[in-house]
C-alpha cells in the first residue's frame, strides 16, 4: 500500500465500489466528501487532483462505462454474485 496516501486510495476506491458515489458527491459537495475520508492524510494537492479528475468529462465516461460493463458481466455470469461485494 502506498504509505501516506490512504485517503486518496479510499476516494478512488469509492468511485468504483459505490455505484452512487459520483451522484452523492455532487449532492454533498467535495468538501463534505473530503471530510469523510477516514485516514486523515489527504493533502491539499491530493484534494485538487481528485477535484480535477472528478470534474473531467472523459473520466466520468470511464466510470459510467465501468458500471455498465460490470452490470453486463454480472448478467452474463462472468462476474458472479458470490464473493462479489459490488451491488
């Protein structure tokens, strides 16, 4: 694990582990999201980098494609429900 970057890793994980993270983050605002980080090691530079990525339209398309692909793979059985923590 990258020492000293746990909050940034947590944020990145939320995007792909929590289906509604992007919408919830938009509703709450990034300051509230940053305040919810559990490790307390998020730097101002990391906040700026995450905010920039969060607003990037091309990256938003990747997140949408991730969830679409995940759902398709679940429907076909490639990704099984057993052992999967994504809902």
